[in-house]
C-alpha cells in the first residue's frame, strides 16, 4: 500500500518567531488519521527567526533527531552539551529517563530551517545521551546514506529504536533503491526539490507512506534532498 501526503495537507502553526509544519499530530494540531507512522511519531519542519528559539524544556523516552537545512541550530542541554548544528550534520538526543534542553537561532539575519524528528524508543528509562556527526554531501550524492540506526557508524548516529534513517541528494539520471523487509513500514519525506518515489511525483514537503511494499525506488530528481525511514510496524 502506498499513500501520498502532500505538503499542504500537514498541520501548520505560525507563532511569529516560529513557523512550523506538522506531518503528524503535535501540540494544537490534532488529526486522528495522522498520529504517527510505525514508530515514527513526529516530523516538524520548523523555521526559527533570528535571535529567537525554544527555551529550556523537558523530554522523556524519545529518540529526537535534528536535521538542519539552512542556518545553524544552537543546542544546550542538562547533560552539559553546548553545540551548534549546521547543515550537513545529523544530531541525536536520547531523552531516556529525562533531559532538559533549549534550541536557539543565533545566526544574525538568517532563518534557521530544520526538521525535528521523534522516534519512539525500543526501551524506556535509559541514560540520556547525545551524539552529533557530520555527513559529507559526497556521501549522499546519488545514493541513500544511512545517517541514524541502532548500530551507529562513522556517518551514522546511534538510536535506541527499531528504525533506520537514510538521507540522499538526487539530480536527473541519479537513481537509488532500498529493499524493505516484510512486515516493515517506510516513510519518505522530500526535504526540497522534486523527486519521483515509486513513480509518484513529489514536491518539497510531500511524503509517501509505504506499508507492505518490498522496494522503494527513487528517480528523476531535481535538486532533491530526501529522507527515507525504515520503521517498525
């Protein structure tokens, strides 16, 4: 089964300093038909105005991934991490039994545009943790690069969840395939550009939900940046 979710169908919130699209129910946006997909719970596409951000707040028992497209996301947490997250980096925070953090845009005159992703963990109550890695553009060009997985890796943050996240950059003539194990779900989110997924044309912010499909096929990209999730059902 393949289901398309267009960008304009997402929830939207405009807080002035923050403009956010919600792929799944979040905060004041509630849609019983879109509470998550498999163990993927949140994809928020956020744009933070310069000099503003999320004040200190808490999380528990969630694997939280930040993926920055433009600008720079300043992260500070109760584990002692003070980091800047630029485009090209993948950041993972395991909330575990409880963590406090804040996120700000200190880039003068530049909006920080990023994805906030939540994946439900396989085990609760773990020690909170943080990891950040740089993924060179060359490793994503014309292919799907694994950027988050239970086993981790040189360009892959380790998540405590039954899920794998891939990132890719595609232009015309570049193609990729990803085989899916029976009983799994998958979610394809187009960050920017245009791309065909299993023959379906996508624009920026569009998504494809797959259930029971054996293969993901990516083709006909035009300045495309895409995230692909292999998820527990």
